[in-house]
C-alpha cells in the first residue's frame, strides 16, 4: 500500500511538473520502489505542496495575466497619449501662429499711418502680440494652457473688432494647402 501511494505521488509530481513547464533535469528523481519511511513523510508534505500549487495555479495565472494586460495597456495608453498630444499641440500651434501672423501683418500695415484710430489699433495689436510672445513654447505640461488660450482668443476678437475685421479662425483652419 505504501509503495502504491509513493508510485501515485511520483506520477502526480511528474504530471504537475510537465504542466508547469519545469525542465526534466530540474525534476526530483524519486524511484517509486526506493522509498524509506522518512521519504514517505516528506513525500506526503511534497504532495500537499503539489496539490497546493495545482489549486493555486488559477490564482497565479490570473495574477500573471493581469500584470501582462496592465503592462500592454500602459504601453498602448502612452502611444495613444503621444499621438493625441502631438495632434492637439499642432492644432494649438497653428491657431497661435495664425493670430501672431494676423497681428504682425496688421501692425506692418498700420505702423506708417498717422490717424488717431491707428494708435489705438496698434496698441491692441501690440497687446495681442505680447500675449502670444508670453505663451510657453517649450513646456508640454503647462497647466494654464487653456486659460492663456482663452485670453489670446479674447484679445484677438477684441482686436478684430477694433480693426473692423470679421472674426473666424475656423475658415482658416479648414483650408488646406498654400494659396500662392
């Protein structure tokens, strides 16, 4: 009966080792007929460990799967975040560049003018250009980006009103290519 128990235990250990992908060289060599009473007691303890490892395999596989999935999700999230940030950054840069080009062009047109309204218009254009110059260009984690963009947009609308120019950046953003 003890020999049968030892043989069954060895068979279960070999099957479990094969399922857990343990290399054959790392498996314990326990011939079924060469057992002593002390090896029977250790065999009982190792069979309990064997059964525990089999029963805990589900938990271990879930944990490993969670870790692998978490890491893949993190990598995908970083890549998606970079793409979104680049696209959003390009949109903000195009808008700010449009405002600056608009202000610079109007400043060049009005700087030689001598009437009283030109002075007010030039001050408004200088103020718009000053806001744009203060805009951070090298800080991707700038916290007040939205607030500063709203201030630039408001100043642009005010400047357009002073210049009697219709305000519509969307028409500029929807055109593609160069027009010259």
